[in-house]
């Protein structure tokens, strides 16, 4: 807890650095859904409805990103509820914030070469909570360098120091802990939003990817593995059909891939589980449809 407090104070100190007013920004309300999301402990696919509020803005010192996802599962991912069947699906909130500080602005010298547009320093946090019987409550902190590339849109690639704390209601049963302080590790992450029209249809290829290193043992004393998460979409701009400004309304297909979710090893079925105290943890590969309203 002391380490968490110190890290949080570090973030507060960073937030206290004077910043310029935003010179550009994009905010949208989003909805996406897919039929085959997966969760540890459940072998069946899960349909989720996801509402999002997303903001990204830039100024002379860099950029800020903030996102809130509110997720609702179907009954294959049940709420922690002792009421009689039918079971209701769980609800979840996920919050992410990133600040990208331009080192060109900090040092007053352009740090560009070839396809590299800038070198940035990224600092951020994630928070997650869900009302299942497992009752996860996740805090993540990360900081490290990021490269920004010259593309028609944006593309970033970073390597960050990563630290995670989590709570769960099951860990103590197997000689582990309900409150877990994971080992510090690395995270390699990318984010992109690249103009990608198809014929006369204006469109954008967008998404993110994160590879998180093994982070020691989980709450049930199972060794964690390298975790890979990718969300990618192609979004068509259909604003003109509604008489709206370009970029206002976007819709398109997407895909999510998630292996070793939360760092726990992937096991597709209970018969595959061959590690003491591990549970079924199917790999996620699901199609999605997404809708965004930008304002």
C-alpha cells in the first residue's frame, strides 16, 4: 500500500505541472457489442454491451487521453447475486487515462527522424471494478517512452514500466491472497487511428494493442504469463447521410483478441487445466460492431 501511495503521489505531482489549453480535441460517445467475449472461470462465450465515453486532446506540450467503458454481460457472466434464477449478467466499469508529454516541447528541440514524428513520455493509470462473485478491483500504473510516427492520422508505439494491484474474493482459499501486489513488469503498447478509405467511403482503421509481461503469481499462487490484448476496428464515416459534419457519425466492424487474460494462463476447457488452482480461461476472439457519435 505504501508503494501504491507513493506512485499515486507521483501522478499527482505530474498533474500539477502547468499545461497549455487544448489546441485540438475529439470526444465521442460509443457503443459496441460482440457475441463471444470470454472471462476466466467460464467456458461459454459471453455477449457484452459496451457504452463508452472517450476524449483525446492535444496542446503544445503533448496530448491527453481519457476513456470510460461501462460493460454489461449476458447471464453467462453472472452478477454476484444469491437471488433465484435466471441469473443476471454482471456489470463492469473500466477507466483509462494517458498523458503523452512531448520531449520535443520539453527540451525545445525537434526529436524527429525519418518516419518518427516525435519522442514522448507516457504516464497513465487504469482502474477496473466488476460485480461478479470474483469481485475484481484493479489498479494499474504505467510510465515510459513512446514513439509517435508520421502517418495519415496517428500511430504510437511505447514501452512502459507497469505495476498492478488487484483484489479478488477467491485468492485466499488456495494459500494466496485476496489483495495481490503483482511484480513490476513491462508493457509494450500501440495505438493507432489511420485514414483508410475504401473506394468512395471515408473510413479509419483504429485500435490499440498491449503486450504485458509476466507479473509473478496471481492471488491463487498461479504463475502469470505474457498477456496479449488487441482491439481493432474499421470505422466508416456516414455523417453525410445524416446531414452532419464530417466525422460526426461512424460505424464499422471490429475484432478483439485476448490471450492469457489478466495474465492467467489460457485453458479452453476444464479438461485442459493442468496447473493446481488454475481455472478455465478461454482465449477471446470475437467480432464486434461499433458505433460512435463525435461532438
